[in-house]
C-alpha cells in the first residue's frame, strides 16, 4: 500500500475498502493480527483503480483457537510494533478491535506522513502504544 502523506479523501476511500475486508474476516471469526501497509495491496480491475486487498493472514487467529493463544503465551510477539494494539502488546485476549487499531494507525500514517509513535527501539514504540496519547493528526499536518 502507499506510504507517506495522502489526501484525506484518497486515504479514507482505501481504508473503507480495508474495513470491508476486515469485517468479512471478523464475521468469520478471523483476526488478522498483523495489519500493516505491507499487507495491503492495491490493484486495478477494469475501470476500477486502487482496489485494496488485505494479504498475509499468516498469523491470523481464529477467535476461539486456543493454539494461537498458546503461541502468544509462550512469549512470541506476533505483529508489527508500529501497528500493534495495547491488548496485543500485553498478550491479552484480542478480537476485531485489534485490527481496527492497526488500521487507524495506518490511516494516521497516510494522513500525516508519520507513524503514530516513532522511536529508535522496538521497546520504546511498544511502550508508547501503552502509555501515550498520539499527537493529533492536525498537529502534524495543520492543513487537515
């Protein structure tokens, strides 16, 4: 998917498509758990351009799959720190809201040209997701 600043209209149009894909997954009891720009592909289909496709359900979790929960409890960190929801970072139960958090972080990045939380270490990024409020997008991009 695109990175960097985009017009609000373009960013929202793409994210509505991604929300639709996530809604279908969530209705079937699937949580992606690693939603990030690299896992969204834009493709053209006939007259339709920039159709968003959600990819890589490799670490997806079935809502009631105890095996996936056990993997997290064993200490494996599953996901990409820049887009991880607080409950995912803490190893707590996750559901569709975990993907919505990641999608919001992606939208923030598209609108502002910057990630929600930035740091030089993974631990610091994770900590910021748990302890800090992000800067309002309008603070990073006053023209919003």
